C-alpha cells in the first residue's frame, strides 16, 4: 500500500475521509495547473489600469516593496489533503504526493535556531497528514516558538488522528481552522457537502480539550473566506455574530475570527473563469486597493518554506512558483537560511497580490488595515 | 425597458454630481455614514437595505445589496428571509387596505 494515500485503512481518496467537491487541477491534466498559465491568465485581463502592483506599492510609499523584520516562519509541509475544496490555492488533494521529508523538517528546525522569528505557522495541504508533523511541532515547541496548525477541521475526524486535539492542547499549539461561514450552506458550497457537520464535530472535540475558552495556551481561531466572487467581511463585527450563532446553534465556542480574501489563483481561478466572474473579481480587487493595508501584508514579516525547502515571500507566491531571491538574484533555500541579507530583498509581486490589499487587507493573520 | 434601466448606471452613480456637486457630495457622505457600524451593524443595515430594495423594486439597489450582504457575511438563507420580510410587508400593506374595502362595502351594501 506504499505510495497510496491510505491512513490506518482509511483511503484518503474516499468521501468518508473528507468531502471532495472537485478534483485537483493536476489530476485532471489541466493547463491551469501550471503556475505560468495562471499568471498569464491574470496578466492578459484588460482592467481599468495597467494593474502593476509595484507601481501601486510605490504610490503608497514603498519604493521598492521590501520586507520588515521577520516574525513568522511559515512551513508548507505538503499538498496532501483529505479534501478538495473548490477554492484551494494549493491545488491540494489526496492525489498530491508532495510531502516534506524528515531531512527537510530537520533543516527547518536548524534554520529556526538561526532566526528571530517568534512564530512557526504550519500549513499544507492538511499538514497533520505529513508523517513528520509531530516531529516538526515538537521541535518548534522545544525551541520556544509559538506554533500555529492550519487545520481543515475534518481531518481531526480521521481515526488515526483522534488523539490530535489533546496532542496539540498539551503543547499550547494555536489551531487556526478553516470555516467559510458560521452556517452550513456557504461552508458546504465551498468545501463540499457534509463539511459543515464534520467541522462542528471537530470543533466540539477541540472545545472538549480546552480550546476556544479564552485560555492563551489553547487558542482556537476560525478563518473565514468568501464562498464566491466577493470580498471578505469585516472581521471584528463578524466575530461577535459568529460567536453568538455557533454557541446558540451548536454550543461551540472559539476565541477569534480572522477574515481572508480569496486569491485569484489555482482552483479559485478555475472557478472564477468557469462562472464568468474572473474579470469582475480582478477589477473588484483593483478598485478596492487599500494603501493602508499594505504595510501589514504577510510577505513583509513572513517567509514561506515549501515542502522541498525552497523559500518564498508568501504561500501564494510559492504556489505560483515565484521564489524569493536575494540581491544577487539567488533563490533562497532553508538549508542556508537565514543569510545576513535575507530580509534585504525586494518582494516578488504580480497581479494576484491585489488580493492581499483589497478592502480591509488580507493575509494569513487576517485583516491588515 | 432597456432604455430606462442600464446596469452600468450603478457604477456611474457618482456622475449625478455633474448638475450639482455640492448636493451630491452631501448625499454620498450621508449615505456612507448611514451604513457604518453603529447601534446596528453594517451587516444588519445591509439586510435592511436589501429588503427595502425589493420593496421599492430598484434593480440597482438589489444588485448593490446582494453583493453588500454577502460581503458583510450574510448567506442566502438570511438574505432570502429579508426579502420575504419585504414581500410580507408589501403583501400585508395591500391586504390591510381590504379593511377600507370592507367598510365601504358595509356602508354601501344592505
């Protein structure tokens, strides 16, 4: 069974393992699975301006657009997932076998010893499906880092991972869970039928081990992103409504809500094209450009490491195959990270970057304005 | 109908300032302030606006507040309930006038 996505007898490709409203672009052999094809689609749109992100950043005072001190070391441990959400920017799924090896995990931990980053943000795919996930978490905790697990919730229901809530709680790991909406309709529309019910059950299990009750060692963060071609809601006023709704309908509690816009790349790009929303959505992102959201976007205080150890300005650039480069034009790798010049570089941008500066701003930590 | 209602008029709404910039400026400032979070949230106000849009049967407003409600975090269930509230008031408003009919009928009839 080696090579097959089977975990303790559960086939990750099955609907029981997690909802699957679509299949990966790669498994369908689509041109759009290629980063260059995605960038070309965005560049070829005729918009109201030339939509040159660097020019917008320069107008807002960033000439050139450069990083701030490093706070967050984000590690994408692979593309394997038990779900195939319609909007996934990673094109993740059970067929994606790219997964970080133990050697690269160890390189990441060694790099952490050499950085001042206070937070390690672990993402995927479903990062918990990487066989070295716990080695990575334990290593980060031992180094005194604040650890974030970006969790799709449904993965917690897999029999093999049933002890995971307690494992994470014991180590004070913050769990950031994807839940597009506090009610079923929009959640299932984006992530597949049955997602909402499974997500509520997973939230109950997290609550049962102390998450979501105001304990700083058991922080439960929910992450909403729109189920369609519109911008994310205001996270502060929405949080209160979500807390009331989830408690009233399900007796579930959480600590905070963060709201993110969808990036017009990968499977969300496919959906935008198929539904005739691409032009309108890209124009909307451009019209909603907020200079006040620019200083706080994640590429300025985060580096993103891929499953094979390469360094990117953010997880979106990683998926678009736009590596971070130093002043000498060399692509950065975690094995030689950080160099003295790591934060002395220019952030690589393209039109998708308008997704992070639209409205209240949007990054892995939520609104930025 | 197409001569009277054009979808691009919504995006071009600001052009109304051409005839009187001062009044337009006051209107848009007041309009913007009305929808800020206050005792009611932006989301609640957007749902009210969506319902009123249907009651006044304004296609521009329906377009704007369908997106507005979604971006404020509402879903189709909530938005449909808001439209039913508008429809119920419109229906009720028609039907309650039946009491005028009833009184007239009683006055005129035997």
